[in-house]
C-alpha cells in the first residue's frame, strides 16, 4: 500500500446529526490512513456541530470550516480551496464507503496516472437495484464515449464516485456552480471530458443513502421540487452546449449491456475492440474490424440531453 499521497476528503455538513457519526467513523477507520478530512459546516442548526467536534478532538486529521448556509456546491468549492492533498474526494455526510475504499482508489490512481478514478455505486435504501453500478474488474478508459458509457455518467453523475487529482481540477478550473441543485451533472461530465483517462476500480463501492426525508433528492416541498426541476433543466441545457462545442454524444439511458459484457468482461485485453451502430443494429469488431464478433438489435437511447 502506498501511503505517500495525501487524500483530502471534502465533507459538507448540513443538519445530518442522525447519520454523521457513521460517516465519520467510516472515514476514520479506513485502511488507508494518509487522509485529510475537511468538514464544511454549511450553517447547520441541529447537533451536527457537537458530533463532528467530538471526533475532531480525537483525530487531528479532521479539519473544520464553518460558514453560513450557501448550499452543497459552494461548500464543496470552499473545501477544495482549503485542501492540501494531492487527491480530492467528495463525500456526502450521510453516505458511506467500504473500509478499503481509499486504499483501492489511490493505488489505481497512482499506478495508472489517471486524473480520475471511478468506483462502483450502490443505493442504500434502494428504489431499484438495477441502478447500482459494480465493476467485475479494474480497467482504464480514455475515449470520451467509453468514459460516459462504462462509468454510466448519464444515469449516475455523482461526483462522489470519483477520486480526482487536485492539480487536474485546478488546471481546468473545475468547480461546482454556486446556488444550483444538480450541480454534479456539469462538473462530472466536464471532468470526464478533460481527464487524460479514468481508472475504473473493482471492489470499491460508494454507498449513497437514498430516501431520507430531508434529502435534497427526495424533498417533496413544492418550491424545492420546482427548484430542482429548474436547475436540472438548466444543467442539461448547459451540458448539451458543452457537448456540441466539443463534439461528443450524450446518452440519456444506460449503455447497452451487450457492449459492456463483450468489451470489458470477455475481451478486456483486446484494446482494438470496437462497436459500430447502423440503424437499429450494433456490430462488435476485434482486430481492426477483420472479424465480426456479434450483431445485436439495439434500441434508441433517446435524444441527447
């Protein structure tokens, strides 16, 4: 295990007293120890302050930043500005990860020299287990189409799934847009496009707690819902402009399973594996297109976002 690289974990906190202890203990007891845990208290009014102060008094890796409520996006930006680590991870304060998460992620990042490292993703309190993303093996993707398809950014754009090289974020001025919900959409797509490559890591899983009553994702307050719809539309329009500018495609739905299975399970060692789609049929080729491996019917992924 290489402990020489410092990972800064940005943990925005806003009224999460029920879940905060689990989150912090999950970080404190990681097998990878060279961590900087930056708590950004975004104007909490519950007992979250008492909880994180208690943990900070026993672990000098925990740093505390307090600010008035400015939202998740700005809390993350503030955390990054204060981060001292070579790598950045965004951790929501009600979620958790497997205990060797950072060990696996940093080893993949360093060994591959990738700007981004991607973990699996699982919904805790699932509404649909098919939305989980799990990788049977570790590999590297560098083509933007593969980055979108294989990591399934279209369905799960959460920045929490990734370990980012800090210099990379700074080089491209990648920040979350202040005051907006759905802030991950533009951030993650932009990072994926600019990154030199993404290292995909098996057996590292981010567990997202879906369905808590006060979550921004499940809040049923009419004003909050309207805000989310407005900001999601804004993010998708902005992303569409970005994609058109740089000439890549955005898919609304999951990548077809045949492509994933063939390319990254059966033929993971064949770098010349390619997919071509014509009308409603997809053909898969290896060895520069000399051999057709399989032809399948495929359905439309919908129009670009």
